[in-house]
């Protein structure tokens, strides 16, 4: 390891729409990938780099914070900031050969043996899972419902004005059949937004607007999957995705999750030639972990070597309470193996039923044909109103405001839970998202029956979900027991206290 200062020239382009702090991040990633910066090297001090670039120190500090969060840099106090010594070797190789040919066509797993793979789940849902899904998809929002944004804080007057304006317009597109790929101006705004906020560079032609996350998965699988394809699925993993995928014929391979996210090495052992990996890298569902840089690189390397697809579900990454939102896994994708999925359900409201997917360029034609054959297409009126919402700046202002509100509301319920439960419950608070998981301490009679607790909570009017059913093997003694809950709609400390005490009573039966 070396701590020497390597000569480093960073240039920024003030004519680019990409913010300066993101340009700085990209320059550092490129320097590390090319070997110009090596693990252990000291990087310029904040003040020095800010002077060199003639920009504010806070801009450089924000870039360094993101790079530290991603695992590229380490801050060592007065000693300075260094390239992380634990970077995987593949990070330094990632830029080599990027200009070379890219394999065309659908990835193949020809000759794949689909029999007797350990850990493969062939579907089937317990009554507990079915009840939980019914709660999660309930039309009437209820307290502590996971994934439900703050409906009381949405700018409904602005939204109604935009919808009314579009409804009164004479645009024939508002009354015709919708474009199966999505309303063109909305696709353009989504592409711009992803490039600026999530580090995802894409063309509007790569963006397809869908009627929700399930519709996104259906479009992707109809376009790219074959019968009996295997898919890595996080264990624990998103309940609604598990339920839908079990119906499609895809063979789910539960891959364990730890504090660094999905265990890529274990996934490679279980199903090295799986066609897909479905992951939630920015805010793992339901545990909230962030996929580490080493695991991100390993996952991308696996996808390239196996000619497989990674489906990135970036469902609520806009809401991060320690630093800026992290760039998406897709931003590191140099081989075009990542299919990026986003949704307006968490950032606006779920009744909108609008989501989107960014597909690799090689798959655009195929996905487009399938979208037309499915006669897919969400109402143009809603899409046009969302496009206006983004174009006029309401979307960015709404996200900024909600980060502040959610940051306060999540701490209200955390403090209330600590007071109500004491040592009988632990909260591992993630750095972002609008929901989190809590775990019950094991009692004298063994593990807590979290399904029973959630059932009693549902009868009391709450919409928490049992944590154990998010696991492939839900009822083993070693399966963690707890609850998954949302916090976005908690109005004040008094309500948080009442909800926590109600939950405590449900634990006692």
C-alpha cells in the first residue's frame, strides 16, 4: 500500500448538464479503474481540489461523501482521504476493453441443466404470504403500511391543476390509444432525471413506461426469459415480486443476503448459469442494506461471464437521510447487462400506477415488439401530467421536501418503538427508504411468532408485515422474526406513541 500523492488532473465541463459533484465522482471512478489511482493512494484535499476546479468546497465534499459511501474512498480524519485499500481487483480492470465489441442478441444459457439445483424454489405461497400481500396491496391505506408514501404531504393542488389542464386540452393524443412504449415527453424527462440523479445514462428509446412494477417484470420476462429459466432472488426478498414470479414458471434460486447485500459468491455456487438476478441494491427489501461496491462489481462480472441479466429494482432510493442518494448499480454497468426498474408509486402515489424500465440497447427492439404485442400502455393523460410535473420542477421540489419530512417521521416511530418495547425489539435503521424491518428478541419459550403478532396487528387496524415470510424458509427456528413497517404517514410524536403501544399489546397477545 502506498500513501503517496499521485499527480491527478481533474477537469470538469461547466457546459454539461451533469452536476459538477457527479462529474468529480465520475473522474475519480475513471482514474481508479484505469489504474492512475491505486488502493492506498492519497487523493487531493477538499480545499485544494476546490481551488483547482474553482468550485465551492461543499461541492467537492459532496462528491467525496458519495465516493466514500460507494466504497471507493476512505476518510481518515487529519491524515487525509485515500483510495480504499480493499477495492476488488476487478474495479481496476473495469475500464479495460470497454470500447470493444459487445455481444449481441439475447444471452444464452444453452445446455443448462435445470434439475436438482440446491435452494431452487418452485413457487407456492403460504396463507401467511397471501394475507401479507393482500395487506400490502390494500386499497385503503392503513397505519405503518410498508411502501406507502406520505399521502398527506403530496402537492395535490398542483397535481389537480396539471391534470385538469391536460384534460381540457385539445390534444388528440389524450384521447387515443396510448403508445405501448410510453408517452414520448415523459420518457425524455425520465431519461434526463436518471442521468442527473441516479447516474444512469440512457436514451429515451431505452425507457419504457409500464403500469406498475408487476407490469415491468411481465414485460421483461416476456421479452427475455425462456421456460424454466433460473433467477437469483434475494433471501429475504420482496414479497410481491416473489408471488408474481412464482406464477410465471421462472425457477427462483434464493440467495442469502447479509450486511453487504446479496451474496454473489453463494449465488454463483447455487446457480452459476442463472439467466437473471433480481436485486434491490440501493435499499435491500426488506432489510435495508446497501449492496457494497465489491459485491456490485462481482455481480456485474458474474452477469458478463454468464451472459445473464441483472434486474435492478431501485424502488425508493430517492429517499436517503445520510448524504446524497447513491448512484444506481446501472451507473457502473459497462457491459449493458443491467435492466433498471423505477416507479412513481413511492415518490408520488401508488394510485398513479406508473413505473418504468430502462432496457439495454441490444434489447430495445425486442422489448418494443413485445410491448406492442401485449397492447401495453398506461393512460396518456396521467403520463402527460407526470411529464408536466417533472418539466415544471415540481418533482424535484417534492423529492427534496419529502426527504426532510421522512427523516423526521422515521425517528418519531423509532423512538416510540424503543420506549414501548425496550429490549424486546431491535431496530437496525437503514440510511434510506420509507420502510424498515425490526426484530424481536427471542423469548423464554423460543422465537416469537411474528405471523401471529402481525395478524393481531391487522385486526387492530395496522398494516405491518411479519419479517419471517420474506424468507424462502419462513418457519425454521433460525429464520429471523420481526416486522416490516412503513413510517411515511406518521403525523406526529403522539401518533407514533399510540401506534407503538398498540404494537406492543399485539406482541403480548
